[in-house]
C-alpha cells in the first residue's frame, strides 16, 4: 500500500513543501529512507518504530520505503517523524488517508509522545502562503501558532492522539486564537538611575527617536553599560508585524518553544567580545542565525568594541547598511533580517584612562592611536552618534537631583516617532519607519534646510572631509533632532547638534 502525507521543511527563514511517500510492500523486512535525508531524518526509523509499538499500533514486518519529495532538497531535523509515522499507519490501513490542505510537523519520543521542533512559525507562514489551511503540530509549539490568522492549528501531545484526531477531527478543537499584546516596557535600568551624563542621555534619546546607531566612549565606571541597558526602556513598543519578524528568527533556534506565545518586547543582545565570528554572523550545517540576526528589531550591544576581532567588526558593515545578513555554506545560503540598533561602548585607550582628570594613562600616544584604529573608518561612518562620557563627579552621585525617567524620555521619543510615522505614510516611503532607514534619495527629499543650515553643512563637508555616506547620516540625525523639537525645517541648531556627534573625528582626535 502507498500513502502520501504532506509536511514542511525549512532552510533559513524559507519553508518548502515536503511530500512524505510511504510504501509498504511484500518482501524481506527492511526500512529505507530516500530523498536526501540527513542523519536526524535517517535515525527517525528507530524513533518511529518504537513510538508506533509503544502506542499500541502494529509495525508490519514488511519492506518499508520512505521517500521525501522533492528528492533534490536536503531534509534536515526531526520534524518529519510525525508525518512518517502517520504515513505508515495510513499505508497499513490502521487510519484513513488525511484530507488535502493538511500538513504534519513534529518529533516523536520512543514512548509515542510528540515533541516540539524548531522553526514552526516560518514554516507555518510559508505554508499559509501556499494554500495550507490545517496543520497538526506538537503541543509545545502551540503558542507560536495561536496568533497566526488564516490557518487552523491542532496541537497533539501523543501519536495516539494524532491518529484519533485524523479519525474524528470534529472531536478535537483547534488551538484557540490569542490576541497579541506588546509588553509595556522592558524591565531593567531606568534612566533616572543614571547620574550625570546629560550629553550621553541626550544622544540615547536621539538614537531611540530616530533608530540611529550609538557609540559611547568613556573611562571605566562612567556608566556606558548602564546607559546601553537602559536603551530598550525608551524605545517604542513592538508592533505585531515586528513581533512576527522577531519570532520567525528566534523560532529557528527554538527560543520560543513552550513559551506560550511570540515576542512581546524588543530583543537586547550583548555578545562578549571573545565571541566567534559564526556566533555573531550565524552558521553551522543548517546556516543558523547569529547574534546579528537575533538582535533584529531590538538592540545589539557590543561592549569593549575594539576588543572584538577585526573580522567580526567588519562583518557588521553589510547589516548596518542593508538591514540583512547572508550566511553562506556549502549546502546553500540563507538570508536573515538584521534591522537592529547598534549600541557600542569602548574605553578611550587600552588602559582606559586616557584623558582622565585624576588618573594617569599608561598608554603611549602610538598605543592610543593603535587601540582606536581597531575600529575602522568605514564602520565608524555607519555609526550616527558618538558621545564621550566623562567620569562622574562625587557631587553628581550624591547631591544631584534625579534626572528624567525612562517614562518621560519615552514620551518624547514616541512624539518624534509619531511625526515620522505620519511623514512616511506618504507614497514613496515603503519600508521606512524611522529617519535612520531613509535612503539617499529620500534624505534629499525630507531633510530640507534653512539657508543658514545649508551653508553650515557646506562648510563642514569641506572642512571635515566628509564622505557622501557621512553627509547623509548627519542629515538623518539632524532630522531626528528637529523632530524632537517639533521643527519642520532643519535649522543651524539641529545641524550643529548632529555634527557634534560625528564618531570619526572623535576617534581621530
């Protein structure tokens, strides 16, 4: 007997349909799996046999052939266990053949339990786009499917339950739909807890309001890490579309299995400077996403920036410019989204005390230059805001009045974002949600200046030797400064504030 069961595979964030063909024929007992299976798929033979036997089903002593079509696509992981087992049951007439429009996903335990698998959400989104209306999946993955419209998800905990559902679908209700809500704010450091550093706080406010990248330079203990951790508390809440995009990436790694839902807050990723290149970029046999992609929609915090390898820093250039990263391996390549805000921190020199008012720096001038040169000019060109943080004075720690809270700063950020949302709702701004995402043509259209501001920019361009990229990034920052002030045109004050945050000149000086 021959049966056909539909399933789905995943490469990167793109799902592809897989037809599981099961043939049970006369002959010596054998079990073969074809269709470019990896080791995990080949090992399903023993999992499926044990799960069927321990669930009370018959495993016929016949020749069994499993074909995973299309045969030219590599099949990876344990997601095919459940469809293979159901295919065997259908081929031996222990259950009826499933109807069209169904797909089946899940790993089997030896006792017949159905375990969760990675990448459920991107597979379901791809399947929905190709007309799939019903899916059977593990109970552990039900939370990811509960928020997806247009597809009926049925969660099962055992193989016996899966077989029963196919026999009497009406007796098993689908996963209940849930209404997604964003988390109010990310718990953590509040800006009111950060003493002094008004300039750095202002830069953080501008960065959050316009989606700009931020570099903090300061001696140890000046509050760089504390300020970086406070950044998510003033950023806008997630939209449902952003939450789906974030969850798709994290789903590939299994981050949301058993969590009961999808992302509700922006990610904050802080890899150590000793992290390997594949852990940052992504890689492995399955081209898994790295920290750069896992920070999509949130903050990527790189502390001790010059201590990262040169190769790791240079790989940031593509995602900072394009908002995506391509991971290439021998088996193929996968492209992941990587729209994140970079917040980086570094000491002014190797010992950390260059320019300190009371502590002497032990680095020679050449050592200072060498340390700073670890961050290349092209990378600095992609950082919109750079601020130097002075050591905090005693009076600022003990007698200074509390500064603005995260809630107060967030109101100002949201007001500026509302202006941008209204502006970019017009035709010609598809995919633009904040000032940092403007392309060169859109910058010319949006960043209109007063005559005085235009003259200031002209003289600064020649004096500072700015690149075309730096020119546009200054205008984007100035546009955000103007939005925070409620100004329509970029005036000299907006432009001067944007110019003072130039990173290249601060590190070269």
